[in-house]
C-alpha cells in the first residue's frame, strides 16, 4: 500500500525519541519542532515516539492493571457504569447496540475515565469508580488502579501539551497558541479489550475509517493501523512494539487552518485467524479542548494563508455532539456559500 506514494512505510511516519519533548533547551526544542517534527508529520498528523524508560515503566504499570480489570467477572465490570456517554464500562452488548445495522464488526469492550483539572478525575469519573452494585471502589478489585491510570493520564496530558507546542513552533505562532486549551480540557483514557474474534470473514475492519475529533490522540502502537494521505492513498503504518503513536484530531486541524492535518485512519482486522483469536488490549488517550473553547483557525494563520479554510467556527461541546463528518459537511457548505458571495475578479 505504501509503495504507491514512493515512500517506504517506515519513513512515512517518523519515529522520534520522546526525550526530545522533555528538553529544557528552548532553542533545541524549537529547532526540533521546526526542522524535524513539523515538516515530517504535518501532512498527516501521525508521529511515532520511542518511550523514555520513565514513561515505559509508568505505562506498563497501568497496562497490567487494565488487564486485571478486564479479567474481572462481567457482572462486576458492569457495576462500573455511567449515564454519561462513553464513560465507565461498556460491554459487548452495549457496543453492539451502538453499532449501526450492517456496519463493520468492531467488537470491543472498554473502560473509560476522564481527567479533571490537575492530577485528579472529574466528577463523572469519580462516581464511575464506585461500583453501583457493591458500593466498593475499583481499587478494592484492582489495587492501585486509580493511581496508575491517573499517572498515565497526567503524563499523557503533559506530553500532548509539548507536542502541541511543537506544532505551534512549526507553524511559527506563539508556543502556547494551541496548548493553552489543554489544561482543564476533556481528556479521556480508554482501556480497551477486544475479545477473541470468531468472525472468519476476511478483509473486515476493527475500527472503520474516521478522523479523531479532539486536539491530539496518544496510544500504544498497534498493528493494523492504516493512514490515508492527502491523495486518498492508504498507507500501512509500521511500528515497533513499545512505541506510542500521536495523531492530530480535527480540533488541531482547524486551529492550524489545515496546515497540520488530521488524517483519516482505520484499524484492519488481521486475516490470520490465529491472530484474530488472540485477545487484544489497547489504551488510547483522547485530548480535547475545554467545552467552551471556540474551535476556529488562529487569526495569524488565516492572515498568512490569505483564506480561512474552516469558516464554520464552533464550540468544542457542539463539535462533540455534531461529530467530525457532519462538521466537515457543514464547513464545506459554508465555504462554498462564502466563495459564491466573494466579489468576482
Ligand atoms: Fe482514531
């Protein structure tokens, strides 16, 4: 697939040492942002990161806890529910109901929590952590779970801020132009478990084509991830075990006036039945701006490019209910309308 672009898949999404994000040398960071990170990732928004030993340790600690959670009896897991959409535990049946008729199988279960301001959960998530049937806290079932997930979420929030600073420096706007929306934003950690897949049908997807909605997504590298480039060509993303992937979401694409793209992507189901029958875990973190934030291109970038590619300005919370596809449709409609009204040369 990647051959179609003339690039090798491993070159297509670069890998950087995560330690480069933590440097205190401002000039070195700006140089990295402008000359390495930005130019090689802006076309698609995807980047691979080789973990520092500290981050690796922290992630592995939580990964073990997430596995223990998913090994709990279904009746216990079901007690960690929430009325808030997507929060708490969602079992196979809940997901099946959400799936549209005839849609591609995407059989997953997950446990999702949101961070509040600082190293803490938000109110909804604090409630989720107490089992509705037994009154017991999650830490009574999986000792240390709430601490390990907060450690991971907190680290990911800081990493996301640094990546967004790098994007801003690449775009030649003040470093905090986009990262300022991270503190107090809606950041969710989703501990996913995909049970063995019995479906023998070939060519199916685990997660069908979509664009992430938020600012930035961070996750442990997984096999089967395809990224669609500007020309609509799909590229298989080759990764090494233990890496993380970062990818920009629609909010970032809008803030950047389209200069930092949020590429559509999908996760293929391996055709090999032996692999399908192995259980699989994943742990994406979705970083998003605060609900009241107006998502619109930065004025500097509109002035520089001479046009606003996202005239359909919208608050984060409205974008959340609208979804990426509907937003894009409305934006395209408005763009056409504005073009029609523009004085003809
Ligand atoms: Fe995604």
